[in-house]
């Protein structure tokens, strides 16, 4: 294994440890009942101060919620690409390895979503349709930051024209930034939820990248 691949793996492991430690901290540090229906929230002073600063903007929540369909479309698109390759090549092992890895990656992302819906760390700072909803890590942040960077990797590999590569990269990057910031300031998540989503998704993307790099050899 060359130095680049080792560095990737080290970064991946570091990000995993950072996410686990952050999650543990959210469940232990400055835990107060500042959420709706007296729900407990870690880093209470920090989260409350940030939430009071941004306020709640339901229009932004709705916009980012609907735009959350964009990464879903990318997932379906790459899934269709894998299916077309499977039909044409008549063998699963002949499907591009990075597409197969991407499929497994998507399954892991969904598994993480389900995991934190079952094992709730904390709830949203507001009620959604009168109900408490799991808030950590931000699922929209997780989805966007997992799907869109890997989409960039895939598209840059498959697009031949440098100018088109650059345009696609810039558009997807701007969309991703808007989604994360939009979710952050909409007031439907605590600050620590967004940080958790960023750490988890960054780990996941680095894991995907590390695996694809290792399998190249």
C-alpha cells in the first residue's frame, strides 16, 4: 500500500474516532432539558445561544427539504447506471467496481440514517407537525454530504471535457454548501446536529474513497 492510500486510511479512521467522540460528548456534556417537551440536549448553552441567534425559518426548512430530492435523484441515476451495465455485461462482477462500491456506500448511508432514528441522541429544537423528531445527526446534511461529493468523484471520472468537469463540480459544490448552511440557519436542527452530520458524512466519503483507491491496485 502506497503512502497516499495509507494517508487516506489514517484520515478515515481519524474522522470515525472524531465522530464517535463528538457523539459521546453530545450525550454527556452540558445536558439540559432545553428542547420541546423538556427533551434533553447536549452542549445546551452553545446550542441554545446559536438557535436564539438564527431563529426558525420554516421556508428555508421547506426549501432544503424539497431540494433533498436532488441527491436522491443522483442515487437513482447511479443505480440505473449500474443496472444498465449489469444487463449489458450480463455479470455482476463486470459492473464497474466503483459503481458497486457506490451501491454499498448508499446502503451504509441508509443504515446510518435508520440507526439514529432508532437510537435517538436528541430531538429537534422545534416540533414538526406537533411531534418530536430525531435530530442528530442532521439526516439532510448526511445525505447531501455523502451523495454529492461521491457524485462529483463519479462524474469527473466519466466526463471527458475539462470545462464541463469544472462546471459540474462548481454547481454541485455550491448546491452542497447551500444545503448545509440552509439547514444550519433554518433553525430545525441544533448546531451540534449539523456538526455531527458533517463528521459522519466526511468519514463515510473518505471511507468510500479509501476503498476505491485500495481496489485500484
